[in-house]
C-alpha cells in the first residue's frame, strides 16, 4: 500500500485518490467559469450580483474569462493551494521571493534573525 499524501485541509489519502480529487476540483471550477461566460444574461446577473454591484457588475458581465488555458492554470493553483502550509515554528528552508527594494530573488531565511520572530503579513496595511 503506498503511503498516504496530504490533499488539503488536513485530509490525507493515497496518491491516486488525491489526483482524482484534484481533477474533480479543477473540472468543477472550469464548468462554473465556462457557464458564467455563456449562461443567459439574467442568470449571470443574479449570480454575479452577489459579489459585484453597479459599474463593477456591468464590467464583469462584459468579460469572458474562460479559455483553453484555464484548466492548466486552475490545476497549478490547486497544486499550490493544497500543499502543506507553514505553521508557527516551521522551517523556511527553500522559500524565496522577489525583493521590491532590489528586484532580486531573496531567501526567506536571509530575513530571519536569532531570537527575533519573523512576521509575514499577506495583506495591506493602512
């Protein structure tokens, strides 16, 4: 029996089952996005008005976002989103980013200082 793998939200399963779940999530998203592009205007307006209003709703109704590249992009996004995440105390080995100050790739380890916690803010501060 092959070892179980992480498939997201703390769920574990065998590798083949994880791939089937990923295929299902991607297919479900593709169908929804394609339907939002071709569905009758009244239905699209009703669904999209839950997230958009006014001019933003009209702009979204005029967009067509599904293409043949969409499934590959959704697959890559699902792979990233369902990787085991970091928690407090996790090692940062191998994680890197592009520095806005220099435009060069930096490792997250280069920001760590002994005895000083590293706090990452993934949002806006005003």
